[in-house]
C-alpha cells in the first residue's frame, strides 16, 4: 500500500518532526492541532529544519521550498476523508487519544490506517475505540524524529499483518530503520533502558560509585551518554513517571530507587529546571568531554536516603556490568516472551539509544555462562532486580554459547 497522503495530529516537537520526515519523502501531509498558533509554530520549526539542510547543501532552495510546501496546516478535520494514514502524536493521555481515534474512525476512509506515536499506552486499547482495530497500529518515532533512525512498529492484538507490512514499508521509504515489536509495556527500547537507568540510581544511592564515575564507565562501554546525563536531558519527572508505570506493569524487578521521586519532590528536574543530578546554569547540557558540575544538593539528598532507607551493598567494586546486565537480562525476557526477534535487539539499541556495540554482543565477549553467573551473584544480594530470565538459564543448561542457534519465530506465534 503506497502512502500518498498522510495526516499528523499534534503539532508539537514530535508531530512537526514527523511531518518534516514525511514531506521530505515527497508525501503530502496534513498537520493538525487545536489552535492555529500551535500549527504555525510547528511550521516555523519545520522551515528551520529545511533551511538547515539548504545551508548544509543537502538540498537546494527550490527543493526545500517544494518539500516544505507538501505540509498543509489545519485546525479542522477537513481533508481527512482522503488520507491513507493518520499518525497521532497528541498528549500521552488515554482519554484524549480515545476521543481522537473515535473521531478519526468516523471521518477517515475505510482503507486508512490509524497509527499512534505513543511511547507507552496500549495499542490494543486505543484500537478498541474504533470499528477498524485491524487497521490500528503503533508507529513510535524517537525524538527528534527528523534525525533518529529507529521506529518501533507495534501491532495491537487485532492489527492485521497487511497493516504491519504497510507501516514497515513506509518507514523504509522514509529512510528509517523499523523494528517490529509485540505490544508490551514500554515496548522494547524503553523497557530495556529503564532497568539500566534504575540500577544506576541504586549504585549511586549505595555510594558504590559517583554519578560522574558511572556516566564515564557507561560511555566507555559504548553508550553516547551516561544514565545521569540522560536523566537530566530527558527530564527527571518524565523518567519518574515512566519508571513508576513500568513498575506497576512488571513488578519487583522494576522497583524504582527512592532518589528519583525525591528529586521530583524537590523540583530538581534536570536541564529544564536548572539542576538535576548535575547543575545546568545555562539550562543547556555540557558537551560530552566537558566537566559537569554536580548539583550541590544531591549529596544531602543521598545522605537522607542512606539514613532512612539503607540498602544492601555489593562487596564487589563497581563494574559497568552492574548497570548493563539488567538491560541485557530484560532483553532476554523480551526474547523469551516473543516480543522481539533476537536479530532486532541490537538494531533497536544501536539506532534507538546510540549504542556503539550490540547489547547482546556481551555474550560474544563474556559468554552466556558468565552472564548467568554474574546475574545470580547480584540476585543473591539485591533480589528481584537481577533474577535471571528462565530462557538464559535454559540456554546455559543446554550448553549454548550464544544466540546463533535461535531461529526466527514462525509468524503464527508473534
């Protein structure tokens, strides 16, 4: 199915980025929001993106003007009766999305696919507000959409294979890298990322390593930035919300460290508030190699937690694998649950998180037996956060050294 006309609902940072990506592929875009000023602000942002490409000589002025002209601003549903696809990028509230999808179902042609860019909400629940659940899907772009390559394509319980195939093909046409993910809380990248970020908090709370030591170790391992720099950039309140959501869905192995909630309570939210784990006097992040100043209030908060909520401390010195192994183990849980193919895990983490080497490549360096032994040793100290997935245990007992013997799943069980 060739997408010739697409509507984007929500003209914020994500919506404007998605609109730009679509228009650059020569696809006509209707960009809708509830107020004209929001749409005009989004158009200005898209224009700056195209001006930047002209300045870098990626496009000529004429090409940029033509592609920019593919975006038609609107505050109504006029023209939605002639679209092939709608991508909703509105506020992450199920009530708002329910109303949007009920309206879209009435207005859009029967063949149109209705997609949501949600990073957390249930695709199947959103689909239930329509009479076409077979044509409702998640298309999760990563921020900023115009530069990030990964797109998670998430079918709901009743999404047809034709709908999934059409959306994967569209992502490739947009020069993105699609990874199909079975619906689950957090989908794939956020689900894997938060056990790692949460464990970094526990290490910091214990006093086993400092924030800068942990960040530096992680960058050396192969991520573009450490967990505390990422917390500050993303917004500590946002991360706290996601952490709590995943804990409710998955239980004890996602139990949040106390520090995040305390920082939110004290309104240390990261770059946007001027301080989080680090101080941000200008509201801007430090460059990767620049020294970062610690938030001077962080140490008193850590002392408070250590007095009121003392935690077990490993006799081992800090190793980067203390924070990487929970992410690795969660990847095995996802494979175990048929959420994702083995071959797609490293692709998703490379293009969604910027990992310079594959997450599962730990096995090539250390071996499955070593990974299991380390998880079991941490599990003995810290409990459920390190409980090894049964698939990992089974593979080790079967004498498997890596994932090479795991064939792709039949389509019938995805």
